[in-house]
């Protein structure tokens, strides 16, 4: 009997070691997340999250909104058609190249009429500082330089930059006319590029309120330009999803690759 006990003891040690090993693997596999400060949006909050890999490289950059952020959003008030929520990037973690995120809520949408005139969010990931963004204008003496066409290599194949898509404090918008919203279907989501003085200075997933309320989980490829104006980690895909366990929406730039 004593012999049997001695034989079992090493087996228990092996089992314990194996369990510890599995736990270590599970812990190592957990993503490392860096979070920016939360900002009130509607009845909830929004924040920026950066997920990194084992080499401390960014895998995704996301705007995360709590479920109640979709309630209590402001309506159109006089001439105010858009509400801006400036979301800071995390203080810690690897540099992504993105300076800040501007989450725009458009309760009645915006131009083009009949295309984007539905309640939706514009999620601008800016590669320039907030001060530089605030100084963007398409009026006055600098207008010619402000609306300068970017190098074709900065514009993804098939994208167009309509002359009426220049917005002060925001930029010129490059649109994908292959989007379903330009072909008789309701707008749900798309991916935009932003320009100013000929430089590409933001990337922007757009998503309708109705699509978010459907509790989606989708990933879509990003049509990329041949080059970029600023060094950063740029997405090959973007994802719009809802985590029922956390009660949170995520609008993410994913499959990031560094371009200098």
C-alpha cells in the first residue's frame, strides 16, 4: 500500500505541473490592452483601446462604447447638426501613429443627401494633433492650398474626393462609390480617408445607428492606398461588433501593419 502511494505522488506532481503550465499558456495568450480616458457619450461612455501582441506591437485600435451610449444622444438643435466627442489615445503602450480620435454623432446625417442622411457616427482616427485639426479651414487666402488634390498614390483605387466633401476642422473626404449605399441600399457602414493640403491625415470607419442597434459582428477589408503621408500602423480590415457579455460596441481598425 505504501508503495502504491509512492507511485501516485509523482503523478500528482506531474499533473500539478501540467496544470500550472496550461495556466501560464492561458495567461500568456491573454491580450494586453491599453485604454484611453473615458468620455461621456449619450447615457454612457466611449474610450479608445489599443490591443498589442507579444512583441508590443499594436494589433488593433478601437473606439469602444457602452451600450447605453446609444441612448440619450442629442438631437439637431438649430444650426448644430453634429456633436463631437474627442477621445484621447492611451497614455501608455506602443505608439500607433494616431494622435486622437474624434467621434462625431450626426443625428440627421450629412451630405450626400439620400446617402448619408441617416443617424450615424463618423469615427475619425487622426494622424495630426488636435490643434492642427482645429486649424483646418477651406476658406480665405489658403483655400487653394487647402483643397489641393493629394498625390494619386495616397488615394485608394476607386475612391473619389467630391468637391463638396471639404469640412472645416475636419478635412476633405475620400469616398468609396462602390459602397452599397450608393447603389440603392440603406447605409450601414463604410470606410473613408481624409485629406488636407494634399496629405492623408485621417482614416474613418462610418457606421449607422441602426446598424449598431442590430448588435452586429462583422469584419470588412480596407482598400489601401499605395502609400501614406504619416508613419503609423494602418489597417487591412475594420470591425464593427457588439460584446454581449460586456455590453459594449467596438469600432476597430484591425490587422495593422506599419508604414513609414
